[in-house]
C-alpha cells in the first residue's frame, strides 16, 4: 500500500488502531499476573499463619503504593516501545525539592508540591524531546539522565535528608479504618484514581489508541496520520507527572526526603510492568496488568519473608518471573506476526 493509498482512507488506519487496542484489551494481559497472584496468595495463606490477615493485607497494599505509582508511568513509556531508567531518580529529586522548599525555603506545602510536579514533568519533557527530536534511543537517554539526576540529587541535598512536617505533603499517609477494622490510607485511593484515569485514557480515547499504535509499529502509525512525535512526547510528560504523584506517595509513607532512597525503584517498576504483561517491545499491555504485577512482586516478597526464607531467594524468584514473562511475551508476539 502506498502513502497515497493510506492518506486516501484515514478511517482504515483509525479502525486498525482501534481494533488493535480492543483485541489486546479483550484477550487481556491480566490473566497471567492474576493467576500468579492467586497462586501466591493461596500458597502463603496455607504455609504461614500470619499472611492471610487484615493487617498484613493492608501492609501489602501500602508497600505497593510508591512502586505501583512509578510503574504506572513506566507502563506508558514501555507501551511506546521505550523504557525509562530515570523514573525513580526523577521522583527522588522531586521529593528533595518539595521537602526542602517546604522546610528550609518556607514555601507553602501545596506550592512546593506544584513546583515539584512541574520539575518532574519538565524532566519527562526533556527525555521525550531528546528521543523525538534527536532520535536517540530511550535506553541511552534515560540512562544518561539517571546518572545526571543521581549526582544532582546528592549535590542538591549536600549529604542531608529533609524531614517533612507539612500536612499537605504527608496527606497521602493519612490512615482511616473501613468497617472499623480494615486500615486504609489516602494514598491507596489516589493510586486507585491514577490507575482508573490511565486505564480510561489508554482504552477509551484516541490518544490511547495512538500510544498503542506507536508502540506496535511507529512507521505504520505515522503513515496512518498519527503525530508520533507529539504522542511520544506527551507520554514522557504525563509519565513525569505520575512520578510526581509517586513523590507525594513517598512523602506520605515516610515523611523524610532522602537522596539515597529508592535506589532500585527503576528496576522494581520495570519488573512490575513486565510481570504485569506489558510487552517490552511496545504496543501491548496496560495499567491493570501492571498493578497486578506490582502486587505479585510485593506479595512474593512479603510471603517469603513471613515464611522465613532468605531475601536472596526472593530475588531469585522475582528474576525467574521476569524472564518467564518476557519469554512468554516473545512467544506470543512471534505467533501473532
């Protein structure tokens, strides 16, 4: 088909992108991680006395909040066949700027939070611009940004951590009880809202169809009328905003900004996305699978700890899951070509 042919029937391109999204949404990338989560819960419930309790269930969900939020932004990037190795450091630098402005700087908490969000979005825009304008590989761009931001965080903090006292900045750590027994935090509701919002954007809007189309085949998407540069740039900016929410989650969970925090956050978020069924090759997956993947990793670590198993074996189990998930994705993708 020539370019002229594609341009003559733009509806066919739109229909193809819609069909692609609906096909993968219908077949579901959530079946695998949901099965793995179910099996893990059953096994640990039978083998330990403390796993299947309300308190431990609340703890598991709390442990998901920061990594799960990071993984939401990472999902957007990976759907475009990219990767973001700097996401955790963007979040950490965001926490430092927010906490320092609200503390030593005397800036109101809400304003400090907005400045931190603008910083995170700006760093996302920087990555997106380098990738779309200079055609640099996302791996190289975000690896370089990771190195720069790691040094920047240490220089900005000057070896210090910054305690947070603003009620606005710690609001997501506020605890309450459902039915008088189930402990929940405001952060849980915020993460649920992020998941719901991104799910809607990815599955029910033209922007979401474009994101999937770019990840599936960028050149084909361009020929069918998608502004691929703008789509990819928007993904990195939105991901940066999601990392800012992750910074807010982190300050709510532990009201102290530390430049050495979340050293493996980028790898943890990628692990959650991959186990959740989003393809590293782009174009397939979604945030529902990612949140399940985050739960799988967290439940695995929590259950093995309660079973008294060494943390090294936890890393082995997680690594095996990641390799298995990528191998399955490769096989499924090969058969669909």
